[in-house]
């Protein structure tokens, strides 16, 4: 990747966290302000960034159009939408749709909880591979050799005391997920959050996405979250059928 493209992507990634001044962005790139300004002017012409009256930079409207197009190109998202919206309405809890992209698991759709306490997440955000229910579902469907490689490459960050901390434990968990047809995240990523996830299959039988229900334990204890599993499995089965799965 060229240095100019790398720097432009770094600017956009930084602006995704919030507005920044020219001085801040130049410092991020470790370049003179004039170099950063040239990059920002090019991005501004393409409507990828804009500068406000106080000369601070923000992400631009051009990115909104690109993100919408990117989501529209994921057919599973479109097919799943009515089923996951119905699941969200029936349970009142946060529903996610996730898929593999470039070796990462990312959220490609989200339906927010109606509860005042809810899970923080956003579409496009990568999901930890070793502790999220959707990640376990997707990893469990990989061919054994590919699964081994993926598990070996994970950085096992211990988010909570329940987080799986090594390949052996995760591989054993993935065997259980493959056998039972669903996955759990019992306060493994966030200490106050429990999730259940289930696979969405296409006409070949492969898992192309995973859906989950996430509930803070202040709203429902883990045992009550498990009571939502049949609704989740029914929804993912309906999406799979619409994707051509037998």
C-alpha cells in the first residue's frame, strides 16, 4: 500500500473517533502540517472529510454513501432484516448480525434494545474472536485446519475473569458450539453482558453469518437469556431458509 493511501486511511480512522485539528492530525502522521493539509484537501474534495467554522475536521458525507453501498452489497443483511427486526421487537433486546470480513468478524447490522441499559456496539466494529458468541459460531464452522490456524493467531486478551485465554480452551468450546448449533458469551467480553448466538447458512450449508441476542445482566440473568434461545434459533432458521438452506 502506498504511503499516501496509508496516511489517508490513518486520517479517516482517527476522525472516526471524533473531530480533530490540523495540528492533531499532522502529529498523528508525524508529518509537517502542509503535508497533512494536502491530504485533507484531497479528502475534502472527495467529500470524505469536511472542515467546520473552527477549522476542525470531521468525517464527511461521502463516507455515508460508501458505507450504505457497502451494506447494500451484503445480501445476507437484506435477507435477514425482516426476521431480525421481528426478533428484536419480540424480545426487546439487542440483536446483532455478524460476518467474516478480511479475517475479522464484524457487525454488519444491529437492532437496538428498548431497555435503558444496553450493549455498546456499532455496525462495522470488529468483534473479538475468542469471546463473542457470533465469533464462536463463525469459527466453529471453519474446516479443521483453517480453524486451527485462526485460533492459533488470536491475541487472547482477558476482557473479564470468564474470558477464554488460550487455543486449547477455545477449540474445546468451538467443538461444543458445532455440536449444539449455538454459542454463548457468558460475561466473557463484558462483565455485565450475556449473549447467545446462532448460525445462518446458505444453500451450500456453510455458515455465512451469525445472529445474536445480547442482554445486560441488570435486565435479565444468564438463565433468562437462555430462554430467548428458541426464538433466536427460529429466526436464524428462517433466514437460512430464505438464503436457500435446506
